[in-house]
C-alpha cells in the first residue's frame, strides 16, 4: 500500500518528533511511504532556489498524491501552501485522507469540509500511535462498500462521545460491533460452511 505523508516544513522544529513517530508507524505497517522533502532539510531548501526546482517539486508531490492509496496529513499548523493544497487535491481525487492534529490545535476551517473520505482526529504525546492505528482502520474501510442509514439524535450523541472520548472513529466503532456480532452468531457461521 502506498501512503503519502504531508506536513508543514516550517513547523518541523516544533512538531518534528511527531512527524518522525507518524512516519515510524507507517513504516512498521509495511507501507511504501512518500514524504517528499519533509525529512531532508537540504533538499527542501534546494527546491526553493529557482522556479524550475519548485515546479519539479510540485509535480512530484502531486504525482505522489495521485498514486497514494491513503494520504496522511499532519494539520496542527494552518498551512495552505503545500499541506492544505495536497489535502484538498487528495480529497478531490476521492482518496481517503487522515488529518491528524495535536490536541488543542483543532483545524477549525477543515471541519467545514464534509467528506466521508476525510478523518480528522486529535492526538496527544501519549496516544499518537493508537489514534493513527484507529484512523487507518477507518481509512481502509472507506475503500469498501458504503452503507448509509439513519440514526436517532441520541445514538448520534453517543457515537460522537465514543469518537471523542475513546478516539475511535464512529464507523470503526460500529464496524467492530458488527464484526463481533458476526463472530458470535452461530446461524451466520452455518451459512458459511
């Protein structure tokens, strides 16, 4: 699976440790990761030298978003230059996007984009890896069959509470409930034999 990882270069001094941790989780899952020049400061600065290098950098970055199965974006810092552009481009292509942000730095403008392919989740120093793992479960599922249904406001509030307190996307929570029921349903197991 191909993953494109996008984050603000200018915030690397403050958020770099989280970039490294995100990248590590992706590598541990065995994914092919493209992160451009995020971890190569010299190459990043070289891309700013002249217009031709900027154009090559842009084309490569956009190409990698097109090739990606999932795009992971660290959105703690509002960056329209590359982060916002690549995120929007990925969604416009129908790619699942995982938008992570450090707790307390909510990307409020991004919340205006309603899209089933967009997962926006906060993380802390202590739960980044688990939040990312849960987000991947959801993003992978968005490649599956889509199923919509109506729920009561009370169920909606509960699912919102689960998403916030347990840091599990609502769809992942519901999917796990159904998978558990499938495993425990003897009648269903009989139909599979």
